[in-house]
């Protein structure tokens, strides 16, 4: 019984921690980074296109795009509305 409770607690902790950080979505630009083997990573915390380009400099087949998850793109203008948006849609 103790093992089952311990496993349930660990599974719950893992699920709670699996959510992405809201700060990740705050940048205006995202870097799409080719990791090889068909795998592409994404980092979306760049305030300007220039900082994104500097981050991917020297990486072949990597590029920058506007952040589709930017809250302003969805009509969110203040922090209270952004918090609601994050809870509901992310």
C-alpha cells in the first residue's frame, strides 16, 4: 500500500511540473533550431529579430519566426487577462 501511495505522489509531482514556463512565451521571436535526425527545437524568448538571429548564427537549417504564442497576438493586453489566457489555453 505504501508503494502505491509513493508512486501516486511521484506521478502527481511529475505531472504538475510538466507545464512550460510562461516566460518562455513572452518573447516576440522564436528560434526554430534543427537538431538533426528530423528533430526541431524551439526557443521563444527573444525580444528582437536581431537577438534571435545572433542566437542561431552558425546553425545550418535554423531560422527565426514571430512568436505565435505571444499573448498580444490573441487580443490579450494586460497581465490579468494574460493569466486567464494562460490558464485556459496553454
